């Protein structure tokens, strides 16, 4: 018998990504494979494979340097660069259906590994000494297996709609964020958009309408490694931005997760948004309305005052436009003059109440004050 046996690796799987736990004998089971000899019929009981004749080797490459699995030579580490491949073969348990027991702590996470297996038979020389024919790994995917060990769950974020913010509509911009599933790479993305009106069942956006069935929406991904960007609906055909026809104060939830090729999910999180589609109400208390709207030397008007309110978002800012009706000029606080035909709104101090120093009035003129307010949802409303 001059022909060596053949051997193969079943686990880890060639081209796959695994968690350290999956490769742990106590959690995911032992590493495994097979070996056989085409000349087995020449041996007693057809037992051609030498006891402890299946040998395994593991390594990973980092910055051009090979790290080999050799607990004895690498102690207290298990992978190191101070040994060689020839010195780092270890015997598997059994032969035809071999196994090897590893713990999750043996692996350096987030690395690309190569595993090799070879087998020796019981062939003897003329003196009767067993030296065996030893196979040489050479077939990628059979006795040479490349795989990834990734024990780091993916991460994901929702950037377009921060948690706890107020919105005036969900269809103004795409929903977007980032994700990172290195080293294994992403397998699936899960986006869910939900809402619930008090007293009604939860509703989920299916891409076109709201439904009571939970739906995982697809996303458009830009990039392939490291931090990638995702968008919904982007350019996805047949999918629309969600509609928001609910009442003020209704909550919406945006949930996003990514699963990597090793089966790990990013942390579950939901950004909660509150609908507010109506702008603030702004009132003026000074100057006063008729019949007390006249001011002059005897009744000075040095400060403008008022109030504002908005719910649920709250008022973010109040602005005031001051117009001279007679010549259509507008007060410009930056230059401190009235400019004909060019409107200008000045941001006041505070919101409820709000105040603003009065401009330099030209007497014997009639003026109009137009306030407007903006809330934290982005709504703007004018009041008089």
C-alpha cells in the first residue's frame, strides 16, 4: 500500500463564520470530520487508519505573520508565532469519524482561520515496522478549511430619527442609520416601524399600509465591510415612507437590528418618536390691542412681550417681525434700522413669556407686529 488515506473536515465549515461558543465542545459540540483509506481491504478488519493517525492544524494570519495553535509551545497562550506548522499538529480523537474537543476560550475572536487535517495509515515497511502513508492537505474545502471566528455581536444605530424626539411626519425623510457586522459580515437586516393609538392594537408599516401583523422591512445598504449605511426606503421598489395620519401625541417606534453570518444579533433597541404636526401658538401682550394700542412720549414702548405654547413638542423659539405699515419698511435688528421691502424676523428672548427690546420708533407711524413660533418637531406657525 503506497497510497495515503484521505481526510476531511466537517466542522468548522469552509467559508463560514462561527462564534467561539459554536466551536466549544460543551456548547456547540466538538470539531469533527472523517478519514478513510481506499486500500482498507488490505488490512485486518479493514482497519487501515493508524490509531491517533488523524492530525489537525489550526492557524490564523495577522499583519502577514502566522499564528499557530500549539498550547505546549505557546503557553500560556494557545496561538503564537514562535512555533511552526510542522511542530503544531495535534492528534484527533478516533479516526474514521474523528473529533477534537476545543473550548471557546481557545479561540482568538474576530480572526480568519485556516484548519488542515491529514491522516496516516498502518502501512509497514519490509521489516514489519509501521511507518504509514501520510496524506498531505491540498484540497480547499475538504482537508483545508478557511473559516472565521467572530464572538463580537454586530452594532447598529438609527441616525435619522433620534430616540425621544418629536416629529411632524414620518414621510419627510428616509429612515437611515449605520451597522457594523465585522468580521463575519451581515446576514440579515431587520427594520420595524410601529405605532399604537391608545385603546387600539399595535400597527406595523408593511411598506405601503399599516397592518396589525409585525413586518420586517428591507433596507438599502451602502458599503460591504466595516461600518455600512442603511436606508429605508431609499431606492427600494414597491416600498414607501410611512404615513402619519394619527392624532397629536401618538407614539411611533423604529426598531432596527442586524444579524451577522455567525448568527449573532445586534442589541435590540427602539427609538420612540412622538407625533406633533401643529405649530406653536404665539400671543402678544405688549403692545396692547385696541383700544390701548397708542404709544408715544407720554406712554413709552421700550419692550415687546408675549407668550407662547405648544404641545406635546414644546416651543423651541419665537421670532417677531416689525413692519412700518406706511412705507412697508421692516425692522432689521442687526443693522438697527428699518429697511423698505425686505422682511426680517428677530429671535426674541425666552418663549413663555418672551421679551424683546423695542426698536427705535419713528413717531406718528403705524406698526404691525407679526410673531411666529417654531417647535422642537420642526413645525412653524404664525400668530397675531
